[in-house]
């Protein structure tokens, strides 16, 4: 399960399957994440802010993801592309907030 705060501040508890990306979980739940590149790490339409409690528990960002989130116009030190976060059972309760639309 992951917790997603949408752009209106509403909290959603979403079921997640091992091996799915966080972007897929958010998109499949019908929340407003465009993910126009389909998870290929070439856009920023799945940009999220990871709750500070979880920030250091995730795999580090690769260079391309870092460049993209820094150029997104709404970068924060807890910015990630949700397509680059693969869900695993150890991440149960992961909390993210959808970043503003680009």
C-alpha cells in the first residue's frame, strides 16, 4: 500500500503490487498523473515529492532522473519521478505527494 496526496491535498491509500512502479500504481488508481512517456524517464509528468520519512529508504536517483527533476520547475530536495520508484513490500506505507503540473 502507498499513500498519495493529490494536488488538492486529499490523501489516497492505494494498493500496490510488488514490482509495479509507483507511477503505475498512481495512474491505475485514476489519479491525475499524466506519465506521458509511459515510465521511460524522459519527461517529468509523474513528478512526486517523497515524504521525508521515506526519502533515504529508496534507491538513489540515477543521473537522468536527477537532471529531469531539477529542470521540472518545481524541484525540491525530496523530488522523484514516480516511474523510477519500483514498489517492494518493504515500502508498504510509502507516502508521496503529487508535484504541481508542469
